[in-house]
C-alpha cells in the first residue's frame, strides 16, 4: 500500500460531527468521483473509488441528512493497475434532493435541471465546512509520488514531494484551487489531455495540507522523511567535497612528482637549493600526503602556502628544462639531416 493511500485512509478516520460539514464532504465526493446518468425522468448517481472507507463515510452522511443508505458493489472493470474499485450507488429516492442540497444541480427559470460545474459558495462558507470539503476531494482525487524510506514501486524510486489533484472539470479545478489558496495552500494548474491537474511540489506546503485535512500521522512520517533526506543530502555533499579534495590532492601530487623526476633526469637534485632539494626528497617518499602533512615532515618550519610556492618553482624549473631538451633534440635532428 502506498504512502498516499495510507494518508487518505487516515483522513477518512476523522469523524464528521456537524450536519453542514457532512453536506460539504458529501458535495466534495460527488463532485470529485460522481457519475450522473439519466433514464427517463430519473437520475442515477454513482461514486467510483478505490477506497472502501469512502462508502462508510458517505453512508454516515446519508443517514444523518436523509435517513437513507447507499449500496456498494465491486467494479467489474478492475484491470486498471490491478486495483479494486468500488461503485457506490446513492439512493434513488433522494438523488435529486442530494444534488440540490450539495450545490451540484439547480432548477433554471424554465424549471430545467442544470448541473453546476464549480463549487457552491454556500457549501463552504464556514471554516469547518471548507476543511471537510477539502478532505472529501483529498480522499477521492489526490495522488502522489512520495515514497518513504527509499521504497521502490515498479522498480522505480521517487525522490520528490509531488502531490496532485486530478479533475475532469476545469471550473471545478479552478474553484478548488481558490479554496486551497484561501487555506494558505499554494498550488499550480496544468492540463493533461482532457484532465486538469492541481499540483504541489514543496514538502512544506504538502505538510500544511496534511495538517488541514487531519492527516497528522502522515505529517509526522513526511517530516521524518524530510529530515532523513536532509541528513543524507548533507552526507552526500560532504562526501563529494571530500572526494573532490582527494582528487585535487592526488592530481597535484602527480604533477609535482613528474616535475621532480624531470629535474632529477635533466639536471640532478644537487644543483637545486637545499630547501628545494629536501622538498623533492620528502615528496618522493610521501606521494599521497597533503601539503599540510608535508609541512610536518620538513626539517625547517614552513607554511602550506610556502610549500605551494616552492612546488610552483619546481614546476617552472621542470618546464624550462623540458623545453630546453626539446629544443636540443630538434637541433640534433636538424644537424643529422644536414649531414
């Protein structure tokens, strides 16, 4: 079971006390995963979800508000992601009343039945109702790629904190986006073919969202994951820095040893000043040591910058000797060719 699924189950564990909040939750669920069909003059309303707990909450709302119960069955088409889906059929006797009360339908001046695409402001005018509306949408339309503790899904691991809501109606997506913003949850919208997606990519904002919907266990798990990733990233940065320093030291040592070998081959150490001659011998005997450690191995007191300066002198001497050697070789070749 995924982290997102666990969080949605936790949200559905919260009991809804007030009738206005139950109406808001029911409206959100119907808007998010409801399918309305018509046969003659009768309307049939079904909810489709992969979380069976939704049925219990919907039934509790229906019992309190209308004294009726919904029916549930398994969806025959469960081959999508091999996930079990449930179809919740709302009672036919009060379907129209539910649609009107939830702000999903209204009668026009011509007494025609009209579906409202957005969110009825009266449904979410109270703070408690607004939060329960968000809970309803959260439990039925939200998805996430957040994976905790390095778990893998289908041989792929995810590292982001992406949380999103997927809608069929753009008007509903826009209204829900505004509702999230009113609760301090910044979000962005994108379009995927015929779907409209609101998404959050910042862990802190996802944490705030969890707090609003009452997913406090999920919030603690997320913050623990954030702390673990932060420690892991710091360790990786330190390791990379250490490796870079080691590589830099090794490369510098190789250049220094090459210069020393060139001097020894082309001129000999005896022609060098005493301090440079000692430095050459110490470096050859300690090829892997850093400049800091070399300062402790020399007979005279010298700083790291002083050793660095001496090595630059040795490298310049080496470069001059190599150039002279190449020039002499070219002269010899010319002489041989002339003869």
